[in-house]
């Protein structure tokens, strides 16, 4: 067994727990994004333009969902919020 395999075997149970928790956070964030979309639809209907603060929040929630997807698919080792900073809205 290589050194990398030993380290991975030790970390795998903790990562599995984090992946489960991140899947729950993913579901919650998806519902938050749905609520933001519905609120934006209401703002756009009644004021003919989207709310800039909701637009920024929706963008950062979308990036957070992307970070979770990257973590649970093993694309990155960096665990998303609350284990790192909340994603910014800049590109």
C-alpha cells in the first residue's frame, strides 16, 4: 500500500461525513435559490427590474452550490462554507 493510499484511507471516513453534510447543505441552498428566484420574479413583475441585492445573493448562492458539487465529486479537496469563506459575487 502506498503512502498516498494510506493517507487517503485515514481521511476517507471524515470526508464521507463531510460529503453527507455538504449534500444536506446543497439541498438547503437549492431551496434558498428557488425562493430568491421567486422573489426576483415578483420584483421584476412589479418594478420592471430585479432587486440588486437579491441578484448578488443569488449569484453567491449559485457559486456555493458549485463549490459543494466540486467537493462531493472529488474535484477539489477544499471543503465549502462553513469550512471556508462564503463565495464572493465577483467573477
